[in-house]
């Protein structure tokens, strides 16, 4: 009887349609609504000082809800300086004050940029992704900017260089090493003789030239660029390392 009434009543039919649309919208909003866009001013409201709001942080323009880590990101927590802002640079610089809390990566090396991208990946895996911060990394439509694309390309380049360096250095065995407060440092080779050698890819990776200890056989000791440890005999297999 009620079905017949429903079918012949315009008002009832409209009610059913409205309820159906409401249910669809509820389902859509819950599962398919894209994450929201934040301005810097809006994001700053979610810095952990308001108990009624979630705690959010940005990294490379991606915004995450870190409320479940409230003990760390909330007011007084050790990582509260990240809350309510995008402080991407601080993830590798360790500068958590003033100008150090910035999303600018200017001047960072490819390995440092790669590390920040890996931090972003960590947040994707560990916390809830809730949206994008409009500004340096995303435009007002939520599209990635040239800056973000450049950052990701630099990080990828850093990963390639690290892999290349790893392959090259595997061709020349590394020294064994140890250090203690009482005895200082020591390097040694089970086969061959310890020498310091420059890491040619390090400038591209870190912006600095560094050296590593590798073991060279007698026939290789005449190569250019090999440096004997100070105070160590030419054919010594063990050398003390200055601290």
C-alpha cells in the first residue's frame, strides 16, 4: 500500500530522490573528494595550539595530518616546529629557528634534496595525506609547479649518482676501520695497503669533495691521486687516523 502511495505522490517521490542524492553525496565525499588546498595562513592554524583542531604539517607542498603523533608534533613536542607550516629545508639542515623553517631548498645538494623527498615518502606511508599547500610547490589549482618538478628531478639525479658511486667504489675494496675514545682511529686492509682517494662524484652529490679509504695492491700504488696517511709507512697494512 505504501509503495502505491509513494508512486502516486509527487512530494514523496521528490523526498526519495533527495535522500538518494544525499546518500550518493555522502559516499562520494567520504571516498572520492580530492584533498583540499591550503594557504600558508590556513595551514598555520593547525600548529597544535588549538586542541580542537588536527595537527598538520607540510613537506614539499604535501600536507599531512600528524595528530596521532601529538606527543611529538603538539605544543611542547620535540617536532612542534614542523607543525602548521612547510619547513622542508629543516629536515636536512637541522635549523629549526627563524629563517631555517622554510620550504626553500635553494643551495642544497642533490643528496640533501633526495633525503627530503624520502622524508615526504615516509609521511605518505606513516600519516594521512590531507591536501596541498598552495605556493612554491603547487599552484592555486593544485597542479605541481616547475619548482616541484625540478626538486624531484634533482632527487632522482642524486639517487642515480649515489648508485653510480656505489658501483664504482665497489671495484676498489674499502678499508676496514675502527675508532675508540681511548685509542683513536685506525684503518687497515686484509689484502693490500690503505690509501686515501678522492670520491669524484661527491661534488655533484654534496657540493663538496671528500675522500675515502680504499685498499690498493702493490701494483696499483703508483696511481695518481693516492694519498698516504700521515705518519704511516709506505707498505704498512695498518695506519693510525688523526681525529
